[in-house]
């Protein structure tokens, strides 16, 4: 391996290289880039998109909604097995690092692109900064858990969204001085765009669906589902769809369907499980559409990490179709309830919410819309300390 020389350049010269790959990265990186630009002096940044998500619905729509700049580099890796996707990102990211020689690489979240770029950078002695560090589900069967643990082990600066993350990192031997509790950048995006959220009726109409579907006295439930543990096994998926069909008898559902889930439903011949009069099936939604559907929902049924947090921030009851969560604060303080795939538990929870006995929560500490600003300030100071230390060593 030919390692590039460590970048001793000060933050004024070398850019910060910011990586995104998949949908949930975009709402985290947008406020970071904005905060870097607003920082005085501005923090020079380059945006690299690995291309892990590439469909217009999973990608360009969100870039537009979040006003993300066009990536400086697109690696165009596309889909593949975990090994292929991770390896492809690594192969294509290495020459970018060599050419750009950044002061550090900023990664967010826990997708394959996060880990792949981290591995390349750390072996080239380029420091890695991980935003949303320390979250742990304790479930190593989840690919994201592996990505989280490994990224955090080698990152040099780790920004956390909730205090439990600090304890996880300490337990795994990460030095205290590397960890900064900064708050939740995803909530920065939510706060910034909330007033521009698209009206749910308009979203349905845009897909040729009658808005009347939402005019039920109980409102609607928003559904998203894409975790391999929920959608890859046909029997598991069939049982979940049957549960959703029963929920839909209580209140209409809007199902924003991930391409992976749609493909699996088609492959398994399960499309008929959901009554179109009670369940509006939509393609993956833009950020502003989803925000509108979420903010107005009676409840959310999801296996997404981001929606657990966004529903807590908006005070919308969330039923998480998983047995664990890496975001425990959404359960302890927010509106989130872990219901797994237990049909009885799901229907009982839906009944409670529809009857007005849903969980009420509060917005967690530092989920205040200013996390990215805090990260920019800290990162700038940290880069300056590193640069000064580098100069000191050279003398
Ligand atoms: C990835 C992340 C997951 C995140 C999710 C959000 C990993 C391990 N997983 O899962 O943590 O919650 O993104 O969506 O990184 N596909 C398309 N178009 C696209 C992208 C994907 O059709 O633009 C289809 C392809 O069939 C692909 C499949 O979705 O094989 C899975 O995509 P992939 O990026 O591997 O994982 P996600 O399930 O999206």
C-alpha cells in the first residue's frame, strides 16, 4: 500500500473532504456543509458522493430538497453485495484522497460508504471525523452495527447525538478527549426545512392517488420498511404485510416504499396483500414530501433509524418494527416504542395511539437545530491544534 504523506497543511489550505453515499447521509451532511461555509473563517470543504444510492428518488430529489451542492466527485459505485460495494468504494476513493490531500475526511452515519471511506483514509493516515458516533444496537447481525463499531474504532474525532453513545465508546476503548457531544445534525435539517414541508394531499395527488384516503377521522399512519431482517425473508415480509393490512383497517396508511422492498414484494407475489383503498403505496419520497407526511401523521411504523429520531423531534408516536434500537434516547425520552414484528403488540399499540393514549415524549438534549454549528466550531479548533502540533513536530 502506498500511503500518502500525512497532511500537515493547516485548515486554511487543505480542504475537509466530506463523504455521502446513501439517502440517510444527505440530511446529515447538508447542515454540516452549510455550517462549514458559515464559519468564520469558512472551512473549505469538498463533497464526495460514492454513488451507493443513485435512483433519482433516492438521490437527486434529496439533493435538491436539502439544497446540497453538486458533489465535487462522484464515485458511481451503485449496488452490489456488501463486499463488492465496500470494495468498490474503497478502490475508487483511494485516488481521490491521493489527489485532494485533505486535512481530514468527514463521514456520517453507518452505511457501507461510511466504513469504506474510513478504512481508506485511516490507512493513508488521513484523520477521520465521524458524525453520529457511538450509536449501538448491540445487534451484530445488522450490517450498520459493524459499520458503526469499526468506523468508531479508527476515527480520530467523534461527534455524538446522545449521551449513551459516549458510554459505548468509552467501553470500546475510545479516549474521552476524542469524543464530543454535539447534538443531532439530522434535526438541524428537520428544523431548517419544516416550514417548507409539502402538504400530504398534494403528495398523494402527485402520484395519482385520491387525497380522500387521508380524510379518515383517525388521520393516517406513515410506513417505511427496508431492513434486510424485515424484507429479505419472504415469510417474514408476508407476515409484516399482513400486520400492516390489519393496521390499515384501523387507520389508512401511506407506505413510502424503498426499491429493495418493492422488488422483494414483486418477487414474492405479495403486492395483493395491501388494499389500495386503505394503503397508499408511494415510491421513496423527497425530503419535503416525507416531512409533510410525517409531521401530519397520527403514527409512524418504521424500521428506519432516522425516522425514529425525526418522529421524536416532531412528537409523532413511532412504532419501530425492530427488537432493538441504536437510538435509545428516542425510547427513553421520545415517542418511540419498540414493537418488533409482534402482531399483537403492534395492533395494541396502534389502538392506544388511535384512542389518544399514544406515547408522549420530549425533545432530547441538544437536538436544537444547532448541532452542525457546534461541530464546525469544534472541528476548526481541532484542525488548528493538529496543524500546530504538526508544525511543532517538524521543528
Ligand atoms: C442502505 C444502508 C442502510 C440505510 C438505507 C437507507 C448499508 C449497509 N445500508 O440500505 O443503513 O438505512 O441505505 O435507504 O449501507 N437500490 C435502488 N436504487 C438505489 C439504491 C438502492 O434500486 O438508488 C436497491 C438496489 O436493488 C440495491 C438495494 O436497493 O441492491 C439495496 O441498496 P443498498 O445501498 O445496498 O442498501 P439499502 O437497503 O438502501
